[in-house]
C-alpha cells in the first residue's frame, strides 16, 4: 500500500469511529429508553435511528462550529459528511439488533441486550469503513469536513 492509500484508510477509519460515536450515543439512548418504556420493535428502532442521526450530526457540527464555520454552513457540512455513513451504520446496526433473537426485548438488566447492542455496533463499523473510504476517495462524506476545516 502506498502512503496515500494508507492515509485514505486511516481517514475512513477515523471518520467511521466519529460516526460510530454519535450513532452509539443515539442508538444506546434510543434502545435504553424504548426498552425501559416497553416499546415494541419498530418504534424502538425508529427512536434509536432518529437519535443516532441527531447525535451523529451534532458531533460533526460541534467540530466545525469550533473551527469557526457559521451555523448554516456547519449544518450543510454535517449533512454532507454524515448522512450516508450514519444511514449505512443504522441499517446494519438495527438489522443485527432485530435479528438477534430476543435482544430488543431482553430488558436492560439482561446481558443479551447489551451483547447484541455492542455486536451490532461492531458489525456496523466494519461494514461502514469501506463505504466511508469509497466516499472520501471521491471527495465526499468526511472529505467535506476536512475541506471546510482547511478553509477556516
């Protein structure tokens, strides 16, 4: 591998870890609240997805706002940088959670719930890294964040 390829993969891994952080916060909070409230599968998944997008975008926006970008530009950068990454991560993550027997309804005190949630996030990370690598190589996704950070 040449240095440019190594750098692209490092950037993709970093971008995916960033995305995973926001997604994990939203996903865990959504699943915990929905489980605590006794919600069924699809409302639980919907809440987790909405919160994952919210926290994913929020993390990116806070970074670019600290770099001096105006709010409207920060929103545009977050949407451009994270939408595909979060969407892929959420589809994979929730598909795993739904397919692990009993995971969503195991209850917060049950290790199956937590093991399935951690496993689902790990699988989502592994699937999303190549997606982010492909996007960054085309100047999309988190390449937009780096582009904006260099201009400010």
